[in-house]
C-alpha cells in the first residue's frame, strides 16, 4: 500500500471549468516543489500513468494547508498520492496532484508512541521503531507505501493491519485547517478507513517496548517470506484484488490457469497470481484490459466476483 492512496476533491465537479492560470494561482506561494505537466509514471510503483496538470510537494504541513485553501477557493480538484496500490490511467489527472514525500519527520513520544508525518515511508518507520526497541509494526515489513497511505487503505498483511497500531490521525480538512482524529472515531474496514475528508499529514502509532533482536528477527523472517512469494523485482501495485470471503484471489486466478496471462506488457505475475507486473512498457489500458480478462474468467469459471483492491484513477 503496498497500500494506500488518498484522493480528495476541493468542491470542484468532474471536468469543472478551470484554466491553467487558475491552477498556477492555486499553487502560488508554495515553498515546496511545483512541477507542471508532470508524468505520474514517475510517482507510481507501477511506473505507469499520464501527466498531471501540476504535481506539488509541500515543504511542510503549513504548505499543505495553503494548497488546500487555494485549491478550494478556485475550485481546482486535488488528488493526494499516499501509497503504492494505485493505477493512474493514461490520460493522467486534471487539477493538482499532491505528494507528501517531504513530510518525513518522526519523533518518539511518552508511552511507546511514535508520531510520523504522512510522507514517511513504512520501511523508514519500521527501521526507527527497531532502533528504539519498539514492537508492533513487524506485520508491515516489506510494505513500501507511506504512513498516510497505509492509514487511508488500512494496509495489512497476514500478520496484522494498520488499525491495530493507529492511535490518532492528524489531518488537514477541506477548509485547510489542522484537525486531529482519534482512532476510536475512525471506522476501519478491509483495506480502507472511513476518515473525514481531507489530507492525512501525520499519524500517532501506539507501539510497545520490545527486545530489539527479537523484533529484527521477526521483520527479517517476514521480509524473506515476501521476497520468496511476491514479484518485488518488477514494477507493480501490490495485490490487485481483495480476497473474497474464506478464499484467496491469488489461488482462484492460479486455479483457472491465468498465471502469466498478458495484455501488452502487463502480466499476471508467475510468482503471485494476485499481482500484475509491468514488464517494461505497459500502459494503464493494458492493465485494465487484463483486470477485465481475469475478472471475467473467475466469474465464469468459479462463480466468484473479484473486487478491486487496486485504486484506478485519472482519465483514459
């Protein structure tokens, strides 16, 4: 999340009328980076995606508030990248795309609590927890998404999920104001969290004191397991489908003989059938066609409807 992506709108309707001048005004004054007509393939783990009108990397939370306020004022759509379980269509995304990559502060608070800004990568957070002998994030070993994305997607593995660790969430609401939401106020479901509309800019994680060598052993073992069972050497977006009740999407796909199935350079992984990989020059249209092929076969041959875990956004 691999999980997690947060898409928000600032009040603009789809295909609302706004100009490049409006977009430029909405990102004026940022201290972070601003890139116009930026290819989103550079921002996704799939290495697929058309251009955004503009990609912004706010310097800090104050910058995030400014973007949200200015986008709202001008009715410019805003989409926030937060994780890796994402496919951006070949036409890209209109409006403003925000990456939180510069929000990467971590601090330890009393009671074995870590506060991490939204752009912190999960591997970085796990490394920090290990160095401070804090246990409770071992389940997330190998998840490359951001902390914010993992909260939004309620990222998880067979060992646990994000809701097990979250104490509270810091957000910028759609008025551009900072708010804090306790975990008890959030409804966590399978691979999603029902949060208020806005941008997750920080998360408090409740951990517990542990033995560093034991935490390292568990993390190392689970990383080895993921390397042995998942196609980590090729661009992908993690699991494509949610597991149906009491079954595995990967098992179903393998059972109907679709491991290795291809459309263009998009391929059902030979290593894990619930992954689709980019063999080099795959387009979003290839991936969506392959998804359709898999879903149709599973519905026809197994009588099961597969729901997407992958988030598909943007214009065709």
